[in-house]
């Protein structure tokens, strides 16, 4: 498995899209710093961009990489290697290169513009952490989609729809439910609904820890009321971990049954 | 060494392998014949665990293969279509293979045999079809496995490479290897094969010697014998 990880990692590193990806975040972060020298503001604007973009790019890169690796998978699985090792290695290769690109692309400018000595350091670290978590989750989802749909066009379409769903449609449905049932006590139900959206979870986690209660939104406020910041944070972290573990196990399961 | 019992495989509604039974025990070259789409590739991919079958059993050296992978140490497989990670050069591809499966024994000799040294630094995506196929053959042959499964090895090869391939297979046969050869080129079968297995409608239609197959059809040569079988089958269905 390690050799496969190593190969797919280096394959990604050599891929110019990885550089485009890293360069994009690098330029974005630097640009935000040049626009406003206030790190607090930069972190806040980054938050929204990262919450939407890392899932989109993660899901697109993931399906692209999987489809481009199909030949390689065939070659590997004819060798004495287990399916778990092949799919895990391949996935870790893309997840690690995406994560490293993000950490470098966002982290380096942050360092350069003095994040270490700023009171916003915890927020910066949390932001980086969540961007990595979101890339991991959405590239996992992209692997599932690509493994299920042999047809690339279909696969990409469904990937983009999945992103749209979590980034935009979900919130719309959420608001609609709130509006329709505004006479009922819905606080717990909305909490329950949030659990099914890793982007919302990440947003709330960030805002719970950013002291920007005004931006926390409805679910954030509810969460704080019920659980307090600390317990809320733990709950979210556990849920995000499940968002990684369950899709990962599902990938292994599909991998076991897939005709190559 | 390979024992297939009551194997069934469907792709959606397409029932490709139907209660297929096959035993391949002797060393030597067995040609696996059958019309396009009859399930030859599906059968060998099932043996390798690349295709997941619905029901039935495949034993290698009397051991169940389902869900296993170590038995593939004993098998060298040449896929029908040479598909590789496109952005690798030939050299990197060989390197990669060696890091996954160490200790190739014949790499240098095979590169010479197929005159590949000058192609080593080309990207796979920029190679000609025949050259890709030669790399495909090198990757397959460079490990010393007792069973060799070849899915149309002659595709795209020039006459020199084809002669090299045939000579190589005869050498391997002499070493007592078990070779399963899928091909549509009957000259190749007549030149190389000790036995044939004919697959038709998802079942084994015939397994045995070439001579016996020709005699059974009461014709002069293998080509006509096979054409006869196919015509009768088409008429019956
Ligand atoms: N991955 C797949 N998904 C769906 N159907 C498949 C798949 N692989 C093969 N088939 C179908 O299974 C049948 C047998 O295909 P297979 O490739 O085994 O034939 P073959 O005997 O190797 O043919 P050829 O001589 O053309 O190589 C065909 O009808 C084919 O369409
Ligand atoms: Mg075939």
C-alpha cells in the first residue's frame, strides 16, 4: 500500500493541476492580505471562500484522478496486491497531495503576514484544519461517485451536483423547512439536519470558535445554547470524523465488489 | 492447477458465463478460443479476481481464490488492452512495477528481446500501439510465475516481435510452465498449442487436442473446424 501511496502522491505532485490548485490558494490569500492588512478580516473572508471552494475542488480533483487512474488500478490488481491496499493507497495519495497543497497555499502567506504573532492564530489553524478535512471528505465522495459511474461525463456531472447540493441546495431546503414550520419548536430538528452537511458543520465549528456569534447563524446559536461552545465543538469534530470514516469504509466495500 | 466449477457471471442482464466448468491441470500451452464477446476475457479476469463472479468457485492449486490475492504471485497476466498510466515513461513504468512487485528475473533479457531500450524514455501516451504491447509483454514476463495467462498477446506486433514472442513461449513451455493463450490467430494456435479450450455461449464447448477437434468436425484444418462450429451455433440460436 505504501508504494502505491508513494506513486500516486508523486504522480499528483508532478501533475500541473496540483500546482494550479496550490497557486490558486496562494494568490488568493496573498491578494486578501494586500486588500486589507487586518488578519481578522482576511480570516473571515477566507472562511467563506474555503468553505465553498475546497469541497468543489476536492470533488473535481478526486473524480479526475480516479478516472485517470483506471488503467493503473487494472495493472495493480493483476498483481499480488489486495483491493483494500490498492484503493487505500490511491486515495491517500490524492488526499495527502491536496492537503499539502492547501496547507502550503494558505499557510505560507499566513505565516508571511504574521499569523504566528497574531491573536488570530487559533482561528488560522482551525481554518487550515477544516479546509483539509473538507478536502478529505469531498475527495472521498468523489471516489465513491467515480467508482460507481463508469461514464466520466455522468461522474463529473454527479460530482458537481453533489457539491451544489451541500454548498447551496441544502441550505435552501433548510430555510424552506424553517419557514414552513415556523410555528413549531424546530431547534433540535435543525441541529439534526446540520449533521448531514459537512460544510455547515465546518462553518459552525469555525464560528463557534471565532467569537463572531453574530455570524454564527441560526443553527450555530442553537448549538451554542444547547451544548455550549466546548461540547458543541467536540460533537462537531466527532461528526466530521464519521464523515471521513464512513465514506472511506464504503469505498473499500465498493472496491471489493467492483469489476475491473 | 486451475479449477473452475459452475461459474456464473452476469453483467446486468447479459449472462456471460453460464455454469462454466473447466480444469486446467497439465503444463504446456492451452489455447482459449471462442468468438468475440464469448467471455474469454471475462473468464481469465475472473480467474485473476479482477472480475467478481456471481456464483461458482475458482481454485488455484486447490485453494479458493475468492477474496484472496497472494495466489497472484503464481500468475503472470497480460491484459488484452495495454493500458498504462499515460504520463509515465517506459522506464518509470518498469520502476513502478518493480517497487510494487520486487525481484523481476528477466527484465534486461526481455528489453533486448523486444528491442525496447531505445523506447525507454518515451512517455506511454506517446508510444505506438505495438510498442505499448511490447511493454505490456515485458511487464507480464519479467516475473518467473508458474502460470502465464495471455489475452491476445500478438495484437499489434510486427513479424520480428511475433517471432520473438513465439520463441519465448516455446522456451517457457519447455520449462514446464502452464500457459493459457487467448487468440483469434489460428496459425499461432497450431504452431504453439498443445490443447485447445473452446468457449461458446458461456460454456466450454470443447476441451482437448487440436487434431481431435479437426477430426470431430470431419474437416481438413482447424480454421474450417472452428468456422463450422460457429456456423452451426449461429444457425441454432
Ligand atoms: N465491464 C463490463 N461491463 C459490462 N459488460 C461487459 C464488461 N466486460 C465484458 N462485458 C460483456 O461480456 C461479454 C463477454 O466479453 P469478453 O470481453 O469476455 O469477450 P471475449 O471473449 O474476450 O471477446 P473478444 O474476443 O472480443 O476479446 C460481452 O458481451 C461484453 O459486452
Ligand atoms: Mg477478450
